[in-house]
C-alpha cells in the first residue's frame, strides 16, 4: 500500500516484525510475536519504488535489525542486506534502528565502514551500566562486552555518533548500581541519551519483581542523567564547530523570527542555514557547509553555505 509520509524525501521501511529477546521489562515479544523477516527482494523493491517517488533517505526498521534474516528460507544477514540496499541508484542515505548490542556483528561494523550511503549514526540501547541490573533485565551482555563493542565500532568507523537508551529505577537498582551506570556513561560519552524512568508493564517478568524502586528515586536519578546527557551532547556538537559538514536539507523553519533551512548531517547533528543564502529551494538535496556556532540552546549548529 502507498505510504503516507510526513516528508516526501524520507521514509521508514519495515524489514522485520516481532522480537525473540524477552528483555524482562518489555511487552513487545508478547504482543507482536516472534521475529519474522521480510524477503530482501521485497525490501529492495519497496525502496526502489520509494526512490522513484522522490525519497532519498530511508530508515530500515525492526525491533532488532541485527538478527534480520535468520528465519528466511535462504538466510541472509543484516550486513548483507545493507550492502544490497547501498547499491540502489538514486538513494542517498540509509539509517537503521534498533540494534541489540548482543547481536551486533563484526560483519555489520565492516558494512557500516564500507557502504558510503549508510549514515554514521548508531543507536545502541545500553539500558544500564551495571552488569548485575543488565542480568536482571535479561539483556544478555555485560557492561564490559558493551564497552568492547563500542571500542571496536569506533576503531573502524571513527566518525560514528553513538546514541543510547537508559532505564533508571529498574526493580532492584541500588544507589551503587546507579552510580556504576553514571560512571559508565561518563566513560563511553554518547552523543545523545534517551533516559526513561522504569514503568511497569503487566505480564512481564520485571513487573513481578519485589524490589520496585520509588518514583521519587527514579525522578532524582533521571534528573542526574538528563543533566549529564545535556552536557555531553553539547560537547559533542561543539567538536564540529569550524568544520565542513554535509547536510541533507529537510525543511524551512522559523528560529527566533528568522527563516532557516534545517537538516541533518550523516551523524545526526541538526544544522540550520539562513534561508537567504540559497537562490533555489534546497530541500531534499545535500549541501556542504561550514559550521559556525551553536544556537537553539546548543541543539543546532548554525552553518554557512556560501
Ligand atoms: Fe525485544 Fe527490544 Fe523488547 Fe528487548 S526491549 S524484548 S530487544 S523489543
């Protein structure tokens, strides 16, 4: 069926449905069922149709894209799928979500390094920096394994921006566990973190755990990590000031009463360029520009095109 898209030039493409992981706080495997992957030919054909319709950026979607293809008649890895999608003419950018750290292979890191259309952004949900809590969450990796993965990714794809999800106040999370998480986040230094206060889901293992954490404690822990997130993401964006950036322009926006064209770099930094700098409409095209300074409370880089 034709997809109703918010933007004419970018679109999500489902590559799989369901999940086999049973993280102890999550209801998805119960409501969406087990993992099913779509055939690569179907995915490629859908993307080609989207490109013919003006789409230049796609987001490959699945609960755990790293285990794509395992249940196909002719098994295929996600890295192989990325290489196939990368060959599609007219497509300029490929993003994907979500990656489970335990399934992220060396083959995928190599594909990210080799495929020029694959964006330098990886969302890699950590959830906790305490291996004890990770075990209770049934995430099936330790903080040491996660750190090793981050080091290997950064070694092969140096410009990659890493973002993550964190749950605070998971049942049984002590002050020590929380401090361990904070220390770990300071060490990894993510570009952006999505901080969630644990919330109970009926029917999950975590909902039945005895040591539920008080809401006030969750709020305090969340506030601490949100402050860290703000400082780290600001630092990350500052590193790009004075550098040349490649931006896919998405839309015309008003900022403080002035008109700007805004868009994103390959590593997912929002950039604004004064609308007056362009003679023609730049939306849907990639432009190289010079990063001047941070605006909008530090979440956007103001850049010059000319
Ligand atoms: Fe699956 Fe993600 Fe839910 Fe874990 S959190 S069970 S990986 S959907």
